[in-house]
C-alpha cells in the first residue's frame, strides 16, 4: 500500500510539473481576434482558430475583446489581469489598431504617439515577466471602391513596424499579409472571409454585411497567416507549430 501511495504521488507530481511547464500564448487585442459568443455566430475571431496549429505543450489564452484599444485594454485593467498569470517563457501576441484609430471616441481612440507609448508598455511589462512579446499590425478591413482596394488604418501599422524594429521585437505584419490576401482574392471573392450573412439567419434576421469581422472560413485563413508569421519570427514558439 505504501508503495502504491508513493507511486501515486510521483505520478501526481509529474503531472503537476508538466502542467507548470506548458507554454501559454496570450492574445491581447480587439474584436478581429476575440472569442465570440454563440449569439454572434457566424462572426469568428482568428484567435479562436489558433490552437489547432499548436502542439500539446502550448495553451492559447485569448484575452482579445470587441471594441478594445491599447488604451481601453489597460484602463479596464484587462492587461493587469494578464500580468497576474503571465510567466517566464510565455508569449504575448499584441494586435491592436482598429479602435485606436477612432480618435473621435475618447474612451478608445489614441494618437499615434499614445498608441506607440501603450505598445511600449505592453512590450516592457511582458519582458519584465521574462515572457516574449510579439507585435502584430492590425488585419485589413475589406474596403473596395469601384474595384480599387483602400487601406483604412492610416499611420497605425507603421508605428508598430518602426517600434518592432527599434526595440528588436518580433513582428508579424498582418496588415501586409491580409492586404495581399484580400487584393489577391478580389472584391467579390474576398467576401467569403468576412461576416456577410443573408437575411433570415437566427442571429441576423435582417442579414449582415460586415467587412471588418471574420467568417469561420476567414478566421481559419487569417489564423494560418498568423502561423506563417510565427514561423518567420524564428522564435521558440515556432518549434511548437504542428507540421512546422
């Protein structure tokens, strides 16, 4: 009986050690990445589709939320909550911009300088925890006029690029990746990536034509581009990709 008890404790300790060694990938950002409630379906955040690309040693903790910016995510103490559990060797994927650019909404809008300042805070406080920040530019909206694609993100993606370069932080340039994707598909074919719903749907009785948020198919495709970016960063996280 004593021998069985010792073996049982050994198994328990081993399982606890294994759990403690698991890497957590935190996603912080806005609605384009966020987990969605059933009432929003088929709207899907790309963060919901990331876990299947990663091996069993990684847990994805998606903290992205609709409507959040670099400023409101801090002011609502959501970043503070991430820091309470963030540990050494974890990763933080940082993708904001869609709401920061809404400067007419003081609760979320930021100037380019404030946007930069907030991103620096995320990076530095992640590093203090001995975890790894990865900066991401925001994904593109589907925005065509007379068949010509138009970028709506102004100077915000360039802030991220320059910051990643100056701080020597890995960058996944989702802005450029999704621009190439959407332009490549064209005006009509790119609709499938976004939350376009015909009238009569249980969640959207009047239908929906949303060129910001993703469809289930779009979320999988965009998550695939995130994975492509993770490979390009050549960080340790790339070693945990399935079929790398």
